[in-house]
C-alpha cells in the first residue's frame, strides 16, 4: 500500500473525485473528520469549495482547526487544494473579513473587476490556465517548470511574504497559484480535475511523502 492520506472531510467539496485521484497516484486516501485519524496519517490533504467563512466555521465545529495547525507544525506533509490553500492564510475577505488558520501570513482577496489594462474581468476565473513554478521545495523537484491546470475560483491569496510563492498564473494580471513553506504545499487549482497535469502533481506529492 502507498502512503496513507487523511483526506479531511468538513462537509465541503467532492471528496470522492479527490480520493480517486489519490488512488491513481498510488496513495491510500482515508476520508475523515476525526482529528485522531488526521494525526495518525502519513500525509494530510485539505480540499474544499464554497465560501471562506463557511469553511472556517465547519472546520472549527468539527474540531479540525487545531489538528491542522498541529500537523503542519510537526512536519507532516500537507497538501492544500483550493480552499485548502486559502484557509492557510490569516484572513479572507469573502462576505466580510473572516480569520483563517493563520499558518501563513497574508489575506485572501477577490479578483478585481477590471484587468491590468482596465478591461472588464469575468469573475469567477473558470477554466484551464498555465502555472509557472519556481522556488525551492521537494515537490518542485518532481514537477515541470510549467503545467496547465483547471481553476474555479473568485478569490486568490496575497501572501505577506512573497518568498512562499512557488507557482504563478495570469488572470487579469499575475496571481498566486501555489505556495510552499517547509512541510506545507498548497495550490489554488484542482488537480483532481486537471487530467495528466493533476496526476503529475499528485505523483510528486507521493514522492515527497516517500522521501519524508
């Protein structure tokens, strides 16, 4: 069996498709909302779709906020997808300012109404877009410098520390598509919807887990 992954279930997102994608990359996903199971796993994956405030409230109600902070503090390889990236930051602006997990410094803000040239920008950003990788993290050793992924989002993170940005894409201007620090790697796009590019990313996660 491959590495055992706690696929965190807080009632948001299509966990079945993420679990199937993890299996295709040789991992053993365990869909769970149990903090003890999360603590015991080889790796932790936090997915999710929906509203920032609702996601934070659901994680808090399930007793999962402290355990996610705990596993990221203690070196467990963490992969965040979509809200699993956004929730790492100090706060989000959706439906009013809501505190996030505060693991990374910065704020999650909505795309502007116009692009860098002043033209109207369609929000949400939906569809395929190229991500450019650069930086120093074990995940990047197994990834190409550029790959194309599927995005669905209206908000994106603005990190306080630009050194944690390891993936960039363009939509109305450049935005943060992936971040990394120590045992944390998180992406704004959906690997489970990104066909071969998504499998490459999840394969890289498995390699990172096996080397940890």
